[in-house]
């Protein structure tokens, strides 16, 4: 069986979704900064981020807002006929972070570089956004016809 580009992105998104879930399951076993460089510029461990877009909100509202954003993105993606591979990445990352909000009232981050903490799901979302922006600004457009 030969996979096309969409099938490959779907498999990659699913694999990274489950990798993120497994690492988030293991993260609480390591205290914050348990695995860090000697300079403490980078590290790994358990970081629970209760904020949504930098705002501290009640957990039920944070979960509802994240769910609404994911549903609105799906509707927008369908209406605009967005390319599926970036949408798969964004959905995989969004669903993984949504599961965290339901289970832990926050998102489990386990990678730290400088002052930033993040997880694989965050990377999926950012890569998906980057691919959509690249497509929007740099995709080949049909050349205009000759005006007679």
C-alpha cells in the first residue's frame, strides 16, 4: 500500500500525538528542571502551565475556550479548504493539549529552553501554523491572463 502526502502527514501527526501523550505521562515522575544543563539554559522535567494564551482563567473556562477554539479552527479549515497536512498537525497538537486541560487543569510542558517551556504538541501547532502561512504567502498562484 502506497501512502500519499496526506496519509504520511496523518501518520506523522498521530505518531507525534501519541509520543507527546507518553512523554506527558512520564513527565510528572521528574521534578521541574530534573534534567538540565549545567548552565540551566535548557532542561526537561514537569512543568504544569495553567494559563491559556498567557491568561490565568478558571480551569473549566480554560478547557471550554480551548475546545471552542479547536472547533472554530475545524470549521474555518473546512470552509477555507485549507491544506490537510498542516491541519492534521494543528489538530494533533490541539487535541493533546486539550486532553491535558481536561485531566490536569493545565497543559503539561516538559521541555525548557531559556525561560520558555513547551511540549511536542506546542511544536505541532507551531509547525502547522508555519506551513499554513508559508502556503498562503509563497504558494504559486496562477498568472493573470492577457488583457485584450
